């Protein structure tokens, strides 16, 4: 986000100063914290395969391995409902979908421990779980005898008018040179203030990958309309796209709490250096010793050929 | 308010007392005797001891003593540590002015070191003064003389670590120090993220830190007063002085405007770190650059016997630019210019031998302009503040038992919290954070009473007032940090938040013997401005935020008790003090808070309280071949915030259990001086991760490799300790011709910073490499052993 960049610019100053300084390995003894259940859950209105829940466990800092420690065999359900004008919810028990671990043909029948899907994706993918704009969704988890829950709402998506190309540049690496273009997204921000968006894309680098974590995204683009409410927006992201590629571009409208979670995630991931403050994620999951977000993504997508 | 009623009684009592004393004093026919104490360069010697017949008094910080005496014979005997005494007998028959020139004992004995005054007889506890001559002899990084760095060698005054700007005095934050340049508050006293202070050694006379028992004339900050006095130009002859160092050079000119009556002093310096760095590493630095310059000017006019004018000017600018327009990826450009402009005019008037006053008008400005380009994204950001202030202080010396002070201050604050915009290609994001305005005012009275020859009481009351007023508007946010779409409008002069508090101050001195005393003090302070900063360094983008609707003024109460003694004619001195301090309405930011261009800054703040207590020992030797001091502090500083650390008390980041410094200065010969500094401090308290996890998962279907981001998990605030900080520095001063009668004089200063090459961490971090699958602790240190050389000249 903006912060990170603005903070970083001062860091460059420090980095220049630190040119005289050096770095050494240094043993840092850490205390171990309480293990946490890590919840990564998504519901969206476009891609049924991208409605899934991942459960894992946190580990001690110096424990070996960086990958997630899957939590398997949990009871995971998602129920559709409505938020009432008095901010209470009415859940429709008939819509409850049980999410289960299992191999899917769409994912090369790979084993993905800790990933929970609607198993209709394997047999009856047309009727598999799909988010509907305007509806709310409740996630319930029972893992190792403890219960957790979260609610997210799928907003009415803000439509992308068009995507245009511009700001061409040459991206030189050690042995490759790419000519790249940047994408500008054009849309009308709704008149009501408080709209927030996240941006994702699929391009040649991640076309064969799966999961929200594998899609392209921009950590630095302002995603709120705090400063541009109601305007016609022409937003250019700094990311470059290789000429000749085709890009599927998604603008995802999200609730503020979901935006706040991903904002804290972006701050937490870039955390380090002399001026960093420790950032914890703004969890939306209720329960004991749990961190994570149930993200309702209302997608509006467009495809563009990079020329 | 209940406090007000209580203070009403105190005021009434004080007024009665004052009236009683004044009537007593005005009886006999008296003549004014004004004594000025200066050293051989005509620079005032503050706090010298004057004995007139059998009465013993202290001159004030400007080296002046004024009192009324009846016609008769007087023997005046003046002593100051490190100087030869002066004595004169006079017959007083009319108002008289006397100037005493004290010759430093250096010419006889050896080096003069520490301040001339005695802490035993002065009823101002928790205070230390350093003169620029002392400061100049000590080793400093890269040879840059820096009064603000040197005071961190005193007990109770801590820095934040290597190359840290902030001063943490008795557990207070870096924004809680009232840094004054000739009585004018300085908002950002640092250059270059705090590597250097704005105070140029050529322009400064002395620096005083008051950590407790703060007199009633000072206010607006919770923890301390750092009073920097600039030097007056020589009223007799023209001088040019300067220095050439590794990273900066200085030049000062001074002389009389009208001989004996008025003088000027203009000093300037500029760094050339960028140029030096380019010589070393041209390729890696490219077009990046950094420099700062500053100019100090002081004009003094003695209009007549009773009136004097002083004009102070400071202008400093830092300029930093960073350019990365290589073709490997998006352009990155950044340029920022920031600095202070300070203007002050003071009129000093001696109305009678009993009464004098000072009236100052001040304009103070801090500005930041920055621009940054990252690919298609551009940020333009400017912030700052401007103060217009007036201040008036009166001192009435009724008789030898009573000295009364009274005065008022008024400041009109104008804050520019962030005019700025960013663009993402075609899209503009304009932030509409409007300027904020505030009135700040205070009035005070204080009485300095010699109750018995052994007991002195200074009782003061300050009453301060703050009112943030329109015109301005606030964008209203809900608890989630989402704007509600509403804006609160305030008309011109409409009050947004108004506060006023009494601030009683007491200090008591009890002389056990001529060589020893005990002191007690109580101080209550209120601070209406807060510095919004999230990091350990001070950034030019840090904002001063006024108290208002949600942000309340911070308040502190401190009690301190101390013992002071000296022996061998004041050559040795010992000070021991203990303090206990509580602070309310302290501000911290939520982790990851965004400060720049944030319309909802208040929404990112959390409020809590703090406690600090400690014991300070200061032992110094002031004269002789060997001079110096040992300072030691044992202390604890804690914070309690309902919204941080689950409401549990946690140590302040700069909580330092042990803090010690050893400063030694030895005169090897008439040509060579050697000075050394050793410092030791417990490491800073940090929040470190207690665990980690992978998030934002994905999966590469072809290579069957996982995609993820590692996120740290945090629990307790500040429960990790950095390793202890310690360092030894050495400096040699070489004066080639100490006895030369020629006008031109020069000296060389050779320094070694961090002589045993300790890698004190600037910061530590844990490097999680997702590709190599490794986790490693790292420390980054800035200064290994650093030699320096500076050539100073004067003629």
C-alpha cells in the first residue's frame, strides 16, 4: 500500500547512509508463542474452483520448513444468508455446503492437504458453491475439538468499463529483455463512500498455477475511495505486462474488514529494517488462537491482449 | 476543577508573601550595583559565586548580578570553578556597573573542564550545563561537534541507540523535550534522520539540560528543557574562524558593529557527505545525493545602560535525492527538502536594580517538501508548521531573601499536516487534510525564597491554556476505519478542543554544610502537542499534532530527591538523584499505522500511560590535568496501553536498566590534549516474533511447488532485548603553537570513534528466505571503527 512505499522512501535514505555499515549473522533467541489456527477462506462470484478454505497451523519461529503445516480432517461448512437492515443475519440452512479435502481433476488430482473444497467440483461443477453478490456467507470450522466462525458479504461488484495500455518500458534482467506495458483500469466509483477494491490478474507467469496466492496482485495501489469517492477512476498500476501476453484482469470489491485484513497482510509481508514496526494481521475469524480472513470477493473481470 | 481551587490558595499565599517582602525591601535609600562576570574572551560566566562583604550570592546564567545596596564600603569577591578568583573593594555612592574579568586557570594549571558553577549551592536540581569548550574536546563521530549528542553522556539523558536522533530523558519520549535555541522552541533539532543536530558548534555558547524540578518559566513539554544558548559575537575586534572536516566545513565571522556596544556573529556550515561518498563508491551512488547546510546569525545591541536588543536567526535545509532510472524495471526517483527557519528578537531591559524584563517575539517554521516517483505512481507531499509567539519575563529581586519571577507566553500555532497528492498514472488522489490552528498560552509566577541561610525554596505556579480552533474540517471515520461520508466543519475561531491546567513547581534546597546540600523537587508539566511518529528514527515527515477532540494533552508529575556535595574548592563534585515520574495520555500508533496523507490519523492512535523511575549518579572532577566524569543511571520505564499487549504493562522501547558513561580529558602537554569516552547501555526493548506461518497460498500445477508468503506472529510487546550497547572513543587535540602571540591560531582534532570496533547493532532482523528455505538472524551495524580529522582555525 501507499504507506509501505512512503515509508520505504525514507529507508532508501537510511540505506544510503548505511553504505558504511555492514551486516553480520546474529543469533536471536525468541520466545515461542501460542500455536494459532490459520484460516484462509474465499468466496467469489466468478470462479467456483477459487472458493476454498485452507487450514494450517502456525509454528515456532525457528522450526524447520517454511511451508504451511496443514490441518486435516476438520469439519468445514459454508452457509448462505442475508444481512437484515438491523445488521443481524438470517442463514438458510438448506444452502449449507460441506467443504472437504480431496483430489480434483482440475488440479491434476494433486493431493493438497489442508485445502477444503466443495466436492461437487469433481462431479457436478456447475452446481458447485458459488457466491452471489448481495448475499452474506458464514464459515464454520470445527478443528481439534474447537469451533471457529466468520462472516463475509459479497458486495455488488463495481464494473470495469475498459482496460487500456500505456506507459511502455523495457524491463532488463541479466539475460532477458522484455518490452512491457502497464494497464490502466477505467471505472466509475459508486457515489457512496467506503468502497474498497483489490486487484488480481492472471498472465503467462501464473497461468498454470492455482490459488489466490498465485495470482498477480499489486501491494501498493490504493484500494479505497477515501480520496476519490464518486469519481470516474483511471487507475494505472505500476506492474508491467509483457507484450504479446493476454491478461485476465479482476477487480474485486470487498468489505472494509476484508480490505483491512489484506492491507495489514501487505504491511506485514514487507516488514523489516530499522524503522519497521511489528504488524499483526487484522483477523476476521472469531474463536480462540485463530488468525485469518474469510474473504468475499465480488469480481468484475476483463481480458486484454498486451500489444 | 478541584485542582484550581487548591491552586487558588497557593496563589493567594504567594501574593501575600510577595507583598510582605516587597514593603520590607523598599525602606532604605539604596543604589543599584550591577556586576557582570565575564571570562577573558568577554563571554559571560554564568552561576559564578559572588561574596559581597559576608553575603554570598550566585550570578544568573547570563553572568549578571544586580542588587540594591546602601551607601558604603564593599568588598566583592568572585569565584568560579576553573577560574582565578577576582576581588575588588569599592565605595558605593551612586548606581554602579562593574565588570569582572575572570581568567581561566588553564594558563596556570592545565585544562579547564567542567562548568564554572557549583551544583551544591544552586537550587536547580536535575540540571547539567556543558560549555562548548568542553564539548569541543570530546571525541565525536566523523569529527562533527554536536551538543545534542554530547548531552547523552550525562546521566538520565539517553539516546535511542546508534545514530538515533531522539533524546529520552527520564523515561519520556523524544517529543517531550523542550529544545530551545535562545529561548525559541525548535521542533526538529536534527539533520539527516538524527545523525547530526542542527546546533553548529561555532555558534553555540553552552547547552543546559533540566531533567526535573523544571522552573515555572518553562512549559509545553513533559520531560525536560534543553536550553541551547548561541554565542554573542566579539564586541571588540573582528574574527574569522572555521574548520575543515571529513564530511563538513564551517566558517564563522564575528566582530563589532559599534565597538564595545554591538556585535554580530554569522556562522555557516555545509556537509559534503555526498561528494565524499561519490569518491568512494561512484557507481553504486549514481545521481543520489544528500547534503545539509545551516546558517546561524546573532546580532547584539547594547542600546544604553538599561536596554539591549538581541536578534537570533537560524536557517537550515536538508536536501536528499535518490534516482534510479536504470532500465531494469520502473523508475524510482525521490527528492525531499526540509528544514527549520527561526527568527527571534529579544528586548532586555533593566528597569531598576530590582527589576528587569525580557520581551521576545518569535517566528518559527518547519517545512518539508517531497516528491517521489515509482513507476507510474507519483507522490507529492508537503507538511510543516509555523509558530508566531511572544513571551515576556519579569524578574524582581526584592532583597537578599526574595527573588520573584513572573511572565507570560503566547503562541499561535499553524499546522500543515499534509498537503499532498498521489497519482497512479492518470488517477489523482488528493488528500484534503486541512490546516489546523491553535492558541497556546501560559502565565506564571514564582518566588525564590531564602527562608533561612541554609534553606532555599523556589515555589512556582504556571497556568497553561490551549485551544485548537477552526477554520478546519475533519473527515469522520467509523470504528473500522471506513469513512462515513460526513465531514465536521469548524468555522473560523470556533473551538475544537480547549484545555487549561495549573502546573505547580516546587524545589527545595537545604545546605547541610557549605560543601553539601540536599534537594527536593516536584514538577507537574502539561504537553499539548504530540509528535506523530511510528519509527525509531525521526523522519522529516513526522507530524506535530495538536490536542483536540480525541487527542488529549499529556500530563506528567515528577518528584525527585537529590544529594550534592563538592570538595577541594569545588574541583570534585558528586550528585546523586532519585526520581519517580508518571505520564498520562501518551500516544502510540497501531502497528503498521499510516501517518502521511492520512485523514484519519486519530483513528490510528492508541492512548495510554507511562511510569518511569530511577537513580542517577554523577561524579565529576572539574579542574586539573585530568578532568571528566562518571555518570551512571539505574532506571525503569514502562507503558500501559489498554489496546496494546492485551492491556498489560510493557517496557518502553528505550527502557535502559543500566546506562553508564565515563568521560576523561587529560592534558598531555601544552600542545596535546587527549579525551576519551566510554559508554555502556542495556539494549533496547523490541517486539520480536514468537512464531510464523505461511499465508496467501497457491500452487504451481506444472512444477508442483507451493506458493506462499511467510507472516510473522507477535505476542508480547517489547519483551526482547537487543544486546548491550558499548563503545570507546578517543580524540586528540593538537595545538601547534599554544603560546603564539599571533592573531592566527589553529588546532587539529584527530578522533577515533568506536576504537575497539564493536559491532553495535543499528537494527536486527530475521531473514526468512523463501527460496533457500532458510531462517537467519541478522544484525546491521553502521559504524565500525571510524577515524576522523578536523582542522580548526581562528584569527
